[in-house]
C-alpha cells in the first residue's frame, strides 16, 4: 500500500512537471513577464502595481538616477551577530561574507518596493509570444522580439534565457568606472565606455542577431585604447558568438575567441570571467541547468544611493567590500537556478547558483563554486529602475573572492557627468572590425 501511494505521488509530481504552462495567467494573477502580482502572506513583499514610471519632482538627467525614496528608513541590519536568524533568506555567498568580514560587511534592509516596469509594447510582445518561443538545443527558436521568452519557466535553461534576452531599453550607452580592490585595501581605477545596441535598433541588422556590443577602456594608460567588439546571436546553436579585439599598441584587429565563457576580463585582476559580465552572458551550453524553485531572498535593490553625484569614489571603496552605508537591500522573490559543469566541459567554476529577480529576470546574486565544490566567489548586482526609459538596469556589480579577500566593483559613475543613454541606435557599419581601427585612431 505504501509503495502504491509513493508511486502515485511520484507520478503526480512528474505529471505536474511536464504540464504545459498556463499563459492565460499573464497580466492577471501573474505580471506580463511572469512574476507573482500579489505580495506575500506576511506583507513584507508588496503587490506589483506597475513599477516606477515617473521621475522624482524636478529631476533632470544631469542629476543621474537620484534616490526617489529618500525618506525610507531601514527596517533592520543583518550582521555576523544575527546571520543565523536570517539564514533562510540569504544566499550562501552573503552568509560567507557576513562571517568572513564581521566588521566590514553588513546588510541594511529597507522596505521592499517593486519598482520594475516596462513599456506596454514590450510586455504586449512578451504576452503575444508566450508559448511560441522554443528551446533549440541551447539556443532559441521563434523569439519574435520577446524579451521574456519563458515567463512561466519549466526548467533552469528557460529561466537563464529570460535573463539573457531581458529588456534593457533596446540599446544602452554608458561610461563607468570599476575598481579592483586587493585584500590589503589598495585599489586603482579602470575606465570603460560601452554600448550595447539590440538588433531592432541597428539599421540593416543581420539575421539571427540579438545585439551588437562595442566597448573600450578609457583608463589607465596601460589599457586605454583597447577595444572590444561582439556580435551576439539569438540561436547560438546555428552560430556562435563572434568577437574581435583591437590593441592600440599593435594597431591591429584580431579575433577574440577567449571573449566568452571563463576567459578572464582585462582590468579585473582575474576576479571576473567573461560570462559573469552583466550577471551572466553568452552560450549556456557548458552547464546542466536546474530550476531549484522560487524563494524570498534579501538582495541589493533600488540602490539609488550609489548614483549620488555628490559621492566620491573614496567614500564608496573600502577594504574587503564597498561601504555598506550606501547599499540598500530589500526582500524579493527570486528564481533559484543551479548550473553544474557538464562532464568533459571546461570552466573555472564547477557549480554556480544564480538568483533571478522575478520582476525583471535580472541576476541579482551568484554563488560561484570551484571545481572541488568549495564556495569561491560571491557576486551581487544592485538593480534600479530607469523611470525615463522604463527599464531596470544594474547600478553596480560586485564580485568578492572569498579565498583571496580581494573584490571587484564596477558600474560606478559618481564622478562622471555624462548621463546613461537608453534606446540608443546604431548602424551596422559601426559594429564591423574595420570600425575598430577607425575608432582606435581617435583614442
């Protein structure tokens, strides 16, 4: 009898797992991109009401994305002393940081605000394409302009693809600074200007193209003039990523096959792999992906204080981690996705756990394990909503090396006057290898 009950239970579970998702729920009890519209039972996560769609009174782009909630007060602070009390709502990386740096790392928790909101044409396209997009190996088929191909994901790979193609304002151009910070507290500044233009905003874009990206270092002198170019495909089975690099010293353009997977990024002191940029990027074929489920977790969210143009970098950058006084954490629901390196595949990370925001599909945190199973690095990405572009984006990204005590923080622009540009457009000729030579001659 017990065996029969167990069998029936397992059968029911399997049947539920393969049942087709009910896309009629989108725009009803689910938001158009698949998040739960309602808040949680405790009232600590509110209902979604459309997101932040208006700027603060008197705002101008020259101010940057100032804090629209200056009167919010902290609810409590998580420290090494009370970490056990909050363990169920923390990532393993956060727990490790709290224990490793009891004097430097703390998490100041604020009321949750579900600020993510998109243009109506973006969400209409998501709803229209829901159920039509399909996985084709590790690529996508029939994306049809959707920025959330699987709003009700059935497995980990579908969830990861939601992050990879999420809406980022059709095109973004920004200049920022990053800082590799050594364990002794020494650091230096890296300047980088990047543009990522999605195919719909590129005149005469090629078929099977998700976006075109071009970026170059502005400082220090040892890196200035190095330029990168990427053509990112939608169907990565039919066509892999194409990448080129221009070196100002050699004054030539060459293919850059290492600009993928675990290729180490210049200016990161080895703390950032190529596929960790933007939370996670590139072909997902080297990992087996598991959708663990959804859970409530404290994540950096609405981190507008790090946009404050009155702040200097010396106010933010500290030994072991950035100044916690400027980081806002909130309780949000996140999809938990585990990636386990496939047998025979190569990557410095043997296992990775990603936490994807239910409202935006952005990776908000990553726990990265070495090939022996030890927790090695902890990454977090602070999300803010661009109210003028109706798109969420990363205010900053931070990558902690739990072994060396060093970290890398990027995406800061406190000492940069030039505003971020959304809905940027481009020409195909701007994203060809020959264009790197022309640009290199001007840097």
